[in-house]
C-alpha cells in the first residue's frame, strides 16, 4: 500500500466497521462469513491492508449493499 493512499484505506476500513456494526456482527462472526481470519478483518478495519475484488464482493453480499457503498467516504 502506498502511503499517499493510507487515508483512503482508513476510510474504507471505517465503512467496513460501520456496516459490520449495523448487522450486529463481531469481527469473528464477519471473518467466518467471509472465510478469512479475525485478524485480517481487524487489519482491514484499521486500514492496514487492502482487499481483493472477491473479498469486496463477498462483503457486499453479507452486508446486502453495493460496492459503491463501501467507497462512500463522507466525513
């Protein structure tokens, strides 16, 4: 990840947190639904790692949202 995009990764992660909490899911529960580790979810939510399109689309299925919703970076 390039440093110049760090803020965008962080905002994406905050959106993941928002939708996870809207569904009353823990990090572990979401990780199980996405077939990844809980620590990976934590790193995504903190903006430390990016996600593949496959994982992005799985998240959208779980959250019942469109991909654009995860990229809505309103302040």
